């Protein structure tokens, strides 16, 4: 992932995307909304989703012009707005080492700031990019809502299946990765087959990203995560890594788990084959992602996109194994 973000062409594009994000973020007539968005946008993040938009455009022969830059900024606004809503639903007080908007401003203001970001992304897409891109982004907001809703219906359900978990994370996470690649392909005037292939690649990588994020929630420390470890357990989200090792801890799961109970579940999971099983699952997704890629004539971009899934798996696998062993 770092190689993708360090690519000179993508890094240059991301600087323009960042400037565009800040212009869109400060466009409310209400200073309080602008200040709230400025806080969450300025809190950091790797900007991986807009980087995929830029990489897709470049890979399909289109230099990132104003339309591509704006489309990438809209993707990131949707992502950031959805994080505000996630924090609100989880009653989270910290993300990336800083206080959440709902913790500082209250639920109501956080809600409307998240809404503003989603709406602003849609407005910018339809007025400054194109109707097809706006349609892709509107559809993905629907999927984000549906995926998050599906997760809430499975909370604290010890009978949750792997298929149910995958369906939820496809909507709440992988769909936006798919859209990130698809809008880049649309802006590049790619063929229908190229659009479909890049969309499939983005979705498979998005699944890998979320599954590994869920794995780190069960293996990494609070300091590494920037939020409490085992937070999914406390919220009743029985993620795919947990389901792959469920027999080890199912009888310990439930509502109102004490900190000691959470620590015991984490200890047992880290001692199980959970990490290896999760990495194996992600390796299969990576193979599917690579099989989906269209022919890319630019050697550098081909290498970056082909190498991204396995490089990210190796990076997180090393961290997960190290922290689990410790």
C-alpha cells in the first residue's frame, strides 16, 4: 500500500485531491459545520480510496484532470462522512488518536455534519464531474447504509454466518472501494468490460481491507489502533476473523462483557489459528482481485495494482502475528 501512495504520479494527484477536499469541506455557510468537517478531515488517514481512483485513471490511460481529482475528493468525503456516522452509532469517543465529533459536539451536530459531507460529495459529483459518476456515488451511499444496517441486525448473534459477515462488509466497506475504482474508470472513458473489471478488483481489495482491519481489532493494542482493542466484541460485532475461530470463544460472547471477559476472549483468539485462517481467506480474495484486473499497459501502474493486495496482506499479517504472539 505504501508503494501505491508513494508513486510520484499518485502522490502529486493526491496533493490536488487534498486541496479539493478542503475546499469542499469549507463550503458551508455555517462556520460550525466547516470547523467540524475541518477537524475530521484534518485528523489524517492514508487517502487510499482516492489513491485508487487516481491509479485506475492512470492505468487506463487518463491523466488526472479536474474531473478525476474532484471524483477522488468526493470518494474521500463519502468515506469520511460515513466514519462520522459510524462513530455516532458506536458511541465512540476516539478515532485516530483524537476525539470524535459526537464526543465533542454531541450526537445531533455530528449527525448533520456527516449528512452534509455525503450530500456535498453528491452535489460536487453532479455539478463538477458527470452524471454517471454521481450515479455511482449515490448508489454506493445506499450500499453503505444497507451494509451498516445488516451489521446491526446481527449484533450479539452467536449464530452469525461467514456469508452474513461478508454481505455486510461488502456493503459497508468494499462497495466504496469498488466505487473508487469505478469512478476512475468512468472518468477515463474506459470500456464497459474495463469498468466491470476495475470495479471487481476494487471490491475484492475492499473486502481484504475490512477483514484485515477486523483482524487487527482482535490482535493489535489500543495504542496501535488509536481506539480500544476488542471494540467489535464490546459492540457485539462478530467479525469474520472471530467467526473463523468461533468455536474457541463462542461460549464467552455476550452483552455487557466486562473488560476482563473481553481480554480473555482476545487471549484465546490470539492463541488460536485465527490469524492464519484469516490470512488464508484474504489470500484467496487477493487471487480473485488479480484475476479481475484488465490489461494495463503502463508497467509501473500494473505493478502497483497487481502488488497492492499481497503487499497489504503481508504487512498486516506480520503485525497481527507479532502482536498476537506478544
